[in-house]
């Protein structure tokens, strides 16, 4: 990573990496929730009589 002085501070570098990873996990979870919502809407509609 190229963050200048952060490269010299391992704890700060780890914090930046954790933040980026955490953000990606949140994005992935949101995408999974949206996909599951769409799947349920398409496959579990009550049949009309």
C-alpha cells in the first residue's frame, strides 16, 4: 500500500486494511441481501386461486 507515513506505522496500516476489508464485507452483504430479496420475490409468490 502507498500511504506515505502509514507504511512506517504497522498498526495504522493494519487499521486501514481492516477498514477497507470491513467496507468490502458490508458491500458484499448488502448485495447478498438484495439478491436474496429478489430470489424470494420471484420464487415464493403466493399462487392466486
